[in-house]
C-alpha cells in the first residue's frame, strides 16, 4: 500500500508540471489528494444489529473444512459480511461498506429492500413452492410482465436458475434447430462453468480437460486493447474467416456478452 501511494504521488507530481493547460486540474487534485485519510461514506439512517455469531476466522475455518476448494476467495483476510441494508453491507464489527458488487449483479434493488421483503413475506404466508405441473398464477404473471418489456416477437419466457443454465438452454435450442453443433464465442468471454458453457467461456481459469469441441473463439472487439484497435471491420473479418476456414459453413449460433 505504501508503494502504491508513492507511485500515485509520483504520477501526480509529474502530471502537475508537464502541461500548463492541465495544471489547474492537477493542482486541484493534489490539494484534495491525501494518503492518510480515505474518503468517508455519507450519513445513513440505519444501525446494524449487534452481531453475536461466529468470528471471521471461525467462519473461514468451517468453510475450509466442509466446502470444496473451488469455493475460493481473493483476500488474505476475507470480509465477514453479516448484514446488508440497501446499498450497504456490514461486517461483524458493524463497519459499513458500500456494495459496488451487488452479489455478482443479483441485488440490483439493494439489500433488504422493504418492497421486496414485503412481497416475499406475503407470498411465503400463502405458498412457498409447488410443482409446475399444477397451476399457479404467479409464474404466468411474471412471464407476462417480462414479455411486455421485450422487443419484437420475444414474448415467450423459459425460467431457469442461473446464467449458466440459460446459456446451456440457448446452446441446445440453437443446435437442435439448426442441426449444427458449431458455436462462435469471443475470446476473454465468460458464459458459465457448466459442462457445455465451459466451452463458450474463453478464460483459462475456467478451463478443464473436458470435451469442449465445435466451439470457435474469435478476437473480441476491444477498441482499447484489441489487436485491431477500433477497426470494427477487421473484427468482423476475423469472425468470417473462422466461419470460412474453421467450420463447415453452417454455424448454430454466435454468443457475446452485452458488455465485455
């Protein structure tokens, strides 16, 4: 951390003397920049409840003992999250954190949103689960609400439990409909870690020695670090070249992340 601060200070110092045009902005940055006091969170009218559960170390040791090693973390001292409220998380000491991760983008309305809690509680009082071979209006209501927001003729909904399952279903439907197995995906893409979507994923940390054939990875159009810069025609040509030289000419589907 100390080294990072020194490097950042050196960059700011150099930038402040490199150009007269930008010197006012850099001077303002230097006057506000501090290596000792981090930015403070704004006031929030909520107090986390006292926590009497297991400590972070106890949680870590139990997780290490009873969960598979694939459930890894990225920190020397992982955060022990015990409570959430709207856009904030709280650790075992009651310290508040701004949650910019949102549970891998699954808590888009915030933690413990009162409207969501109310809907969950009201439904739980009536019925928690029943097989879909019987009727219940909720699934149809939800499908209709989603379809109303979709463009064109996309009016039929098929519910699954995860993104990996959604991509598995998309692959299967595309392959059955076209009669072709070949799929095209982008390099550096993530589309899941299940038996088939692991082939679509183009990250070596998600690759295992399993059959992943008939999937072709083309260059991702990255205008910042991409091999073709911002020349979109060259990325399109790479896709066409893969179709012409690496496939039978009949491709089942192309998959890409909306933002990569």
